C-alpha cells in the first residue's frame, strides 16, 4: 500500500497535544486575551490562524465581536470550525482557506499574526507594513515573531532548517525598532520562555512519536522517522538560540 492510498485513519495523528500552534502558555494567553479584550474590538482578523485558538478565546471574551481566520491548511481550519461550533461561536467567526498575501480582509480592530508573518511578506519589514495596513486606527496588532537570542554559529545554522542563515531573523532590539519604523508603538513586549518552548516542541511531535513506536513497519514509518528526527535535531540546536517575541503593537496616527 502506498502513502497515497493509505487510509486516513491509519495515518499518524496531527498536533492533538497542542492547544496553541506555538510556544504559548495558558498563563500568557490569558493575559494577552485580557489586554486585547479591554480595547473592546468589534472585529478581529487572524493571519495564518491555524485552528484559531487565541482568536476564539478573544471572541468569547468580547460578546458581539466578529472574527475571521485566514490560513491555507484545510485540516487546521476544520478543527477551528469544530471548536467554534462547540463553544457557541460559529455565528461570529469565519475560517477562510485562502492566502493572506494582499488580503482585503482588513482593516480590523485587532489583528493577530502569531508565527505567521511569512504569510504577509518575505521579510519582517514587508509584513509589518502589511499589518499596519490591516489594523484600524486605535486598534492593536499582536505579532508573534522569531528573533535570535544570540547570533548562531555556522555549525549551529548547518543543523537547523535547510538553508538557515543568520539573516533569517533579527535580534529583539532590531525587531522592535522595525515595528516602530513601520508605524507602531510597542504597548507590550514579551518573549516565550524555555518551558513554553519545550512544551510546544515536545507536543508538536509527541503524537507522531508514539504512533511511530507502535507502527515501525508501517509504509510511512521511514518517512515519518526521518521527518521527526530531522525536526528534533533542529529544535535541540536552536533551543536557547531562537526566540519568539510577542509584541502588542499600537498603530500611530498621522
């Protein structure tokens, strides 16, 4: 049986251990929602939403607010729709399978973009300009963006993702400066801590690792093993080197 014809129920489970698709704790997410909800947004736009967990929590915290999540992963979007239905939010949220490049979905009172700036542009400068276009005056952007905690060595870069370069990310001060230059003031600056990273990276692979241990002769076992081992090697290399900044940004007005 080939991978193309393997029954879906026989495939490894996907990301069921994760609440958020990123290194984000319950404590931090709760504080983020509280701060954003205090601005009383009427509209929320989530770029690269995945299953939109933070989007749904914000809508639940602001009765009457409406939201749109944009992503290209149909399975994640369906997970978001099921969650919205279960929480009584289906009539206030749309999960749209579409590209965010040049999107006309804004302006929104709150724009979420967590680990998904690449959906808006090839570099942070372009993405930040797009976020400024997409957020309404007086609104908020919550940006989750990678940064180097220290400049990686060439040896470290060679063990990260294919083609990894020191130019792939900025340091945190430079990242915040780019946000200011794009037309924002940083209301809140925070970074994922080691516990959040370890919970995310372990949860990212856990289901599939357990499946692989029980299915070593499966037609997809070799491909799955190589993918898991490659990702784990990259993570254990960028652990403590790559960070995630969560910037709550206020747009400046002319």
